[in-house]
């Protein structure tokens, strides 16, 4: 397979330096799914990747942020041992969808993605520091955390997101007596609705809600200076992105994770290497 068969106009691969670059205006987890998909294609078809550049143009125009978020380990992949039909079936599962990749992300071959994640998606020390501060705030034991990520804002224009009542229906089937519920959202109305139902829950106050109600945090953020952003939210844009990568580590170690239908639906389980403790919405009513 040739490069033009799977690279999009957002992608570039330098044969000489083995550098893959992704440049696009999108949210962080949409970008991470795209990188994961393309690196899988590259490595499976023999185009080795030594370096990744991620231009997060929605947040900071023409700024390469991949190395600020992840490190690449010097380990050898064993994808050449895969049978041709196994490769073909895997790549067919990587079509883009509003929930990330694949008609059903649970059908994605973890034997392949685990290798890619282990090599290319290792959170930096700065990300881990945010994760540790979150864990400390949450009481230190994530095995007793039920993590609910319930985006709203502009996501309602892209997908049919579950109502708070639907999340509560799922929560009612879980052990709330011996676990804490952690709510992550970008919309104050979600917090207000959970509160109105007398749910006992916590949030991570380190991660601010957008001040423009109803608008996604990342929309046109490149037009806001880093100084102005930090004055408003207490962190730089890079650290804001690091905080959201740190949520991947929260998901990795939580008791249960309930995800709205969006790009984390694919990336978080693949990052964790398992779907076992994830409850994934395909749309507002249906679970994968």
C-alpha cells in the first residue's frame, strides 16, 4: 500500500527522517485518534515512525505539542508477524466515526493497538505530575472511583449525547455505596442537573469549565493569547492539554468509566489496553 492510499490532507510523512506530522483544527482526542490510526497504517505497511509532530491548530496555531504530551519509547514492534488477513481486518476497523474509530471500537484488535500505544503514547513527566495531583485530590485510591465523562456544549450538534437521566440510570446499576462518582464535563448545566437529582459526586476543580457557556473549550482557542488564557483559567494552554491527557490515566486506573459518545470512546479504552471496565455510549440511548 502506498502512502497516498491512507494519508489524508492533514497528514505528512517524511521518508528520510521517518517523521509523521498531523496538522488539523480539532479537539485533542480527535487528534489523538487520527494519529493512532495513521501510525498503525504506517507501521503495518513498513513505514517506520521515529518521530511524531502534532500541530494542535485549534488550540495554538502551528505549535507542535506531541512531545509536550507523550514520549516515544525505543522498542521494536512485532507487526510483521501478523498474517495478511489479520492486518486487513484490523485496518478495516479504523474508519472514522463520531465516536472515534470503527463501527464498534470493541472490535479493534488490541494485539496491534497495544503495541502502538506502548511505543508512542507514553505520557510525559509533566502529564504524570498532573495525574498525581488529581489522584491526591481524589483521595489516592482510584479503584473506588466511578468516572463519568459527560460532555455537552457543542457535542450536541455532532452526536446525540445521553441525558443526565440516562447516566443516572447506568449509575443505579453500580455500587455507589462503596465508590465515589467523579463527573468530568465541559458544561455547567450538566453539573447542575446531576446536583438537582441529589447525586453524591465530586469533580476535579483543577480543570476549569469554559467561561463561554455552551461553547466547547477548544473552539478558536488559537485566537486567545496564552497569557490571556492563563489569566482566565490559571494554567497555560499546554498545561490545559496535559490535564486532559492526565484524564486518560484516571480512566486507566478507575473502577468503572462511563463515556459520552465521542472521541474518548475509542481512545481511552485503547490507551488502557482493555474495554473491561468501560461503559461506552454509541448514542444517547444505545451502548456498545
